[in-house]
C-alpha cells in the first residue's frame, strides 16, 4: 500500500518524505505501529493523539470505516493529514 503524508507532518516527522510503500499491515492501528517503528515514538503519539491528524483510506475517512480497526489491503492508498495546518 502507499502511505502519503501531507502538511506539517512531512517537515516535522518524516524528514520531508512525502510517501512510502508499506507491506504486511492489516489495519490502520498496525500501520501506526509500523510508522512509529520507522519514525519514532513522537510520531506514533502524534498519530494517536486526539485532534491532531486524520486518515483517509482510499478516499474515505476511517471514522466511517471502522476507526483504527479499519482493514488495509495491498494496493490501498492511505493519506495522513493534519487537522490544522496553518500558513
């Protein structure tokens, strides 16, 4: 699957990496765990924080598809966006 990062997330956590390919993650929660291993605990805490970011899986917000338990499959597109990105 392709995971894409937007807004301040790129600058603050992923060293300007805009996207990456991930394999072997079956849910949004397991994706967050894998991203925490790659980018560190501060990023994982940010992703799990209330009101800090949201996830789209194939264009749909995860709050309508099962939250953190939303299933992921190879070929999915996951977008990680900050709730507020000033400028």
